[in-house]
């Protein structure tokens, strides 16, 4: 078994608006990353199993980097991720007042791209491209 550190040529990043409450940060992060696995299956590793043979679900094969930023930086990141056509998910402030997937999709669909009140964005892609998308953000404390 190799002991060399694993380096990934891709990155999963979550960008959160800095003014979110702690519970909102956790909720938004969970929602944002939930869309990556079905759309980008290569981000999912193998299932887990403990020493007693109890199986567990597979998880991402690489770390998820979480950043925070101002509303303006988040808006700029959204424009950059769209221009690079990277796999992405978004969370808008309107989704805090909905209670199900159908209403969530309708809330996003009702707002033009440039008017979305973004509170979170997740992106996956080549490390360099993702770094450019989240430029100006800082690591979440």
C-alpha cells in the first residue's frame, strides 16, 4: 500500500456568503454538494465497511474545500463558473422559505440569472479552473 499523499487534479469547492447563520452554512453546504454525485459520478469513491463487515455508503473521493465571501464576490464567482461551464449547484436566499424540492426549483426558475440572490455555490472541475472561480474568497474559518 502506498503511503505517498494523494494529489487530485480536480477540486470540489463550496462558496458561502459570509453573512449566513451557522445553521444556514451547514444546510446550504449539504444541499449544494448533494447534486455533484449524481451528475459527476467520478467524484464518488468506493463504499466503506468497518472491521465487522457493516457496510456504509460511499462518499466523495476527495476533500470538499469550503470558502466564504461577500455577496459581491459570490456574484462574481457565479459569473466565472458560468463562463467556464463547470458543473455547479446554487442556493439562493429564496430557498430558506421553501420546504420541498419542487418549490425550491420553482423559486430558482422564477428569477433571471443576473437577479439571483445567491447565498451559496458549489463547483467541481480542474483545480486551476475552480481556483479561478473562487478567486477573492477566503477559506471558511
